[in-house]
């Protein structure tokens, strides 16, 4: 199990659009992927799971992956979160 | 191409038409979906005359012609009919002057008479003309009426469009067309789908062959035509394919210049596409009654996150 930590940086937090980007990216890896912001793991490939995090801007999140491409997966997801999901400030 | 003969065949009874010039060919093309009355053209004023339209001689025109001398009448009608009109209609069963017959024969323009009043005649002929001239195409796919929503199933051959529609019919929905859908555009934004005449009510189920859906399931299982409201693409499962996960970004597909909402459903064995199709239809209805499920959940989430952020900020400034 590979784990990495980051902070949600886009102003709107992990709402539906960024969550969809995240699960789409997660689905491209064969590893099992989990996200956790302190209240237990959710499946990183499930949109409903990622939405339950309700991870707002500034909240810490850990990305875990288990499988052959786990390292790549964790890095890619952290990069996506850090990129701010290409969101323009103030836009929902 | 629509000819006067086509018009007579489809609308002869509705318009109560009678062919007055039996000897003239009705194989003349109608080129525009418009009908008018010649009015001032009969008086010799031809400047703004649109001759390619269909023309109906109403009571005003006939009364005017009657007031002319026989020579003037011939001259007036000869000017009118020199424009190679598709045909001439006379409304309200009015008697036809001899000069109209002779000029019509000379110019080979057929004369048809209706017992309807001019305004009724206009009203009944217009929808036919509009339909005959509306843009049309054929789409490879199956069309079903699901809870009143027209779902057009598309996807590669053999992916299971017909099976999906059959399952929907079994659950009480209605088949419109299987395999090939004739689509016409009404106005600027409405697409109407119909079955091919020969194959209507039938579908092909692989392994079984051709089945008569209305014989199997009764009249309720078939619908003559339906507005196409959502395109449902059945696609092979492909992890790399960009499939909408939230429903926030409605995709559309262009059919005859109309943007129709499109949903892509990736298939895996054991997946119940019928139920998914029902949800697609219901979600479409819901959206049009003002409820956007995906947007609502997202709004709730954004609100919750904002509250959490505000609370965190408040507590972080709390130095008691």
C-alpha cells in the first residue's frame, strides 16, 4: 500500500466536477485506490464515495493505492488535486 | 420530390379534391411548401408574383374573373398560367369558366377543385406541405417511447439495441421503430421519428428472428411516431472512454441541425440497461420539470463544504 498526503487547494473544494475528474483518473489505474480525509477510507473510483468526503478547500487528504501501478496512481492523483482541477477561482 | 399526384394521393380526400382536367398529367413537381392566391396577378400586375408556390383561386379571384369579358378573361388567365405553375386549385366548388379550361390545356397546368372554403383549404394543406418539405434523414438505431420520452438507442450492430427495446416493451413501454428510424425535423427544434412502413411493428431479435411486437404484446406496445428527446448510445465497456460520471455536463448529438441530449451507457455483461434507460427517461422528465438531480447534489455539497470551511476559520480564530 502506497500512501501520499496533500491538501485540497481549489477554492470550491472537492465538489462534483473535480470529483468526476478524480474518479475518471483513478479508473485508469488497475490498483485499488482509496481517499481519506479523517473519517475513513472511501473508494477513489466511486463518484458517490468521493463526494461523501465533502473535502473543502484547505482540508488534508491522504491518497492510498494498492496494486502494481500504485505509486504512479498516488502521484497522478496528488498532481491532479494540487493542480486545483483547472478551476478558475470563484467558479462552481 | 413531391408532385401534384403525390399531393392528390395523400390529401385528395381531406381536401375534397376533384381533378377537373382529366387529360393533363399530374406529374408536376411542387417545389416550395407554400400556398397563396394570385390576387392582383389576374389584373396583370405580376411584379411581386411568386410563381413557384401553389395557387388557389378563391371567391375573390373567381368574382373578378367573372366580371371580365371573355377576351379579357383569357388574357388574364394566360398571363397567370404562363408561369409554369405546378397546378391551380379552385375552392368552394365554384364553377370553372371555359377560358380557364382552354388556357390550362394550352399551358398543360392541371386544374383541381375542392369543396372546402379557401381558408379551410389553406389550413388543411399547410401541414402536409410542411411535412413534405421538412428535412429528413434515416438513423441506424431503435426508437422507443419510455414514460412518454422518446429514447433513440444507437450503437454498433449487435450491441443489443433491439433487445433493450424489447425488454422495455415487455415492461410496458412502446416500440416506435427498430433498426432504422426515419427522422424528420419540424420547425427548428423538434425531431419526429417513425418506422419504415414495411417493417413497422416488427423487430429482429437475434436467435429468434423477426417478431411482430404488436401481435405479441398488443396494441399498447407500438406507437406510430414519437418525438426524439434523448439519444442513448450503448457502448462497449472501455475503461479509457470518457463517460459522464455526474450528469452535470450534458452532451448533445446533432441530428438535422437539432442538438439532442445524449447519454452514453457503457455495457458489461449482467448490466440491466432497461432500468438504466427508464432512469434516463425519468431524469429527462425531471430536468424539464425543473429538477436537476446532479446539480442539486452538487449545490448541497458546495454549501456543506463552505459551512465546514467557515466553521474551521471561526474556530481557528478562537484563542480562548
